[in-house]
C-alpha cells in the first residue's frame, strides 16, 4: 500500500447516517468500553474515530440542540476563569461534549466581532 506524500492532506471521510445507526447498534450490543471490537466490525474506521464519534455526537446522554441564555453565560464565565481548558469546562455541562462547547465558544466569539 502506497502512502500519500507528506505534504498532501488526507481527505476526511464523514460518517454516514448508516454508519451512525450501525455504530449505535454496536454500542448497544458491546458497550462503550469495546471500541476496538466495534471498529473491527466497521469498515475503514479506527477505534479512535468510532469512540470520538460516539462520545461527541451520538451518545444519548448528549444534548446537541440549541444553547440557552444561562448556558451561554456559564460558558462565558468558565472561559474567563479557566481559558481554553475545554476538558475542565465540560465538567460544568454534563449534557454537552467538549466539541460542542468549543464550537459554541467560537460561535459566541464570531457573534461579538
């Protein structure tokens, strides 16, 4: 197998809705601590890709919907206290992922400029 030249970026392959559904099914069967096993059943995906996809977007514990005023205010407060330490800030948002929080912060910054 030939590798891409160093200066070429690999094109990211987005998860399809079929892959998402299959991933949810596999997690329901094998749990959230068997991503290597799950990856062996999903074509062209690594355990890390699968774990991150589930943890940041598909977990039923997450809320990926609109943010409310109180959440925005808490995010602003925690950012002022902690800076860009998303892994610490996420502890104040039990239903949001680090990625969701970071993206919301960027959205707030764009809105204020």
